[in-house]
């Protein structure tokens, strides 16, 4: 009976380890998805702004000797602004990913349930 108890305990430990590994994979998957979506929120608008206004405002794609004085000034301002946006966005992303570590995540698939105020 003692050996049977040890086997039962071993099986319980294996199931627990499997659940822990599954939950870690779920959390890692969730963090990866959130990271991509979060970064898109501040990187994509920067790219769109550069595409639309970069050449006109700071001579994007031109050599420094081809820039007007105004474009040179705008280029310096844009570089600092861009750096600030990326730095702050990445700081918020790191804080968000650290916050996720405080939670247990379990993946139940793409499912959505709607219920009334009283839970029915």
C-alpha cells in the first residue's frame, strides 16, 4: 500500500506540474499577443505620421546637405519627439507586462459569453 500511495502522490505531482507548465505557456502566449498589440498602438501611428509628413516637414529620405534650415530644425524636433514617444510607450509596455505577472492566466479558447446584470 505504501508503494501505491507513493505512485498516487507522484501522479498528483505530475498533474500539478503539467498544470503549472500549461498556465505558464498560457501566460507567455497572452503576454506575447498583448506586447504586439500594445506596440502597434504607438509604433504604427509614428510610421503613418512619418509617411505622410516626413518628407515635407523634415526632409525624410534626403541627405543633410539637401535640407532647408526649417527642415533641419524640424528633424531635430521630430527625432526627440519620436524618441520620447517610443521611450514612454516601451516603459508603459514593460509596466503592463509586469502587471500581467501578478495574475494567473488560463486559456479557454476564443469564447464570449454575455449575461445580464444578475448573472443570468
